C-alpha cells in the first residue's frame, strides 16, 4: 500500500507526498514557495502514513489467511476549519 498525504501550504499550494516515495529524514518542501515542513511534524505525518499502510497490509493478510472481510482504507480525509 502506498499511503500518500495531500499537504496544503500557507501560500495556497496543495501537493502530495508519499510514504514509500519520500525520504524518511527529509521533510517535504512546497514546490511553489519553498517552505519546508518542520521535522517533528514530518515525523508525525510519516508515522501516521506508516500506520495506515500497516492497517491495510494486515487487512489483506487477515483476509487471505482467515477469511476476514477485506475492508481496506484507501484514503482518509481530514477537514480543517479556515481561520
């Protein structure tokens, strides 16, 4: 499972980062304004993406091994309130 996050930068740019395609120790950089995400925030986001990947992996495994329902989570949407 390739978990991805859509990031909304303060400049208005929206871009995606992927769990498998990103470097663990390098936070994402906005392609429009060049701002870099804080390292602690990046570590927290990577942990969240890893948890989602692990969840889907285990759903597939339990489905094939124990016949449990295959109910994957392809996306999670978090709504934020505007200021």
